[in-house]
């Protein structure tokens, strides 16, 4: 019998923690421990979002206990709800229906902003100092704020606790703080690598796939975007040159 209680997903970061962090930064006393906590909470959440996306799009589920790939495919729909998902490594088990219910209604799908969250993970892996990490968070908050005025559903709701109104209030308040825009510009000026230069030329996943098709890259539809771009640039490094 599947036990849905065994399926746990990373939670969202609290608005209060983000506000406290910005207040400490404004006072010149950046709370590095709180900064790590905020970023790692977002990181865990984003990783789980991509696991849910992988299950929905490709039917691949990782064991929620040991992380091994489960051999049975995940299928949605009432006719498949009792299909078992059993880990061959540790014996963890659930059903397709219980797995589906575990993430439904919990903002665990990245939607149309998958590339934003992919870039966050990439940037986090290279951020070393507290200053670099704070610039990263400021970049993400700025991206959330820009999007908040053009969509009925906020991307920030995937990773930050609160209603739409509460998040708009938070994002607007943080964006108005002195230094936020300067920090964003500093980050963008310092952050320049071939993958991001390529993305500026080919901003949509469809265009990335078009380039990969021209180069004859096999399996391109199933490759993570960063991996696909890396292969494109291995074959045609000139595509990342400054224009």
C-alpha cells in the first residue's frame, strides 16, 4: 500500500527570512548564515521542481528516499493511479496516483520560467563569497519583480511563501531599496560566460533546439538545456562570441 506521507518536497523560503536578510545587508551587517539558509532553501525547492517536471514530461521518477531512478514509468491519469513505483535500490514505494497527489497544488512546476531557475542553480554553483551570494539573491528577486507586473501568477510563488498580494508587496519593497539596481548591474557586468552569451542570442528553448538540429546533435530533445548548449558550443564555439 502506497503511503503518501513518505513523499516530502522541499518547502518554500519565508518572506520574513528574506526581509530580515535585506535589513541586515542594509545595516552593513550581512547575516551570512541566514543568507546560506535562504539560498539553500531555494536551491532544494528548485531541484524538487525539476524532479516533478522530469516526472511529468518524461515519466522518470527518483526515489524520495535514496535518490535512485525508479525503473517503472510515471503516468498521470485515473487509469494509472494504482500503478506501482518501487525503488529497486532501497524498496521505497508509492503509486502513480499518490505521487501525483503529493505535488498537485503545491507550486512545484516551474512553468514557462524553467530557464530562470536553471540559471539560478548554475549561478549558485559559482557563488563563493557572501557578497557574491547576496548579488545572486538580488538578481533573482529583481527577476521576480520584473515578472510580477506582467503575469497573473507570480513565478516567485514557486519558491517564496505567501499570497500573490503579499509577494507583490515584498518584491516591490525590496526593489525600491537603495542599491538593489546597482547590485543587479554589478552582477550582470561581472557575470559573463559562453553559455549566457549564447542564451542572449538564442533566448528560447525552441531556438536552442533549432541550432542543435542544424549541428546534427542526437538526443537533443531529451538533453538538459545547459548540457545541450555546452555540446553546441563544443561543436561551434563561435556561436558564443560577443556581437
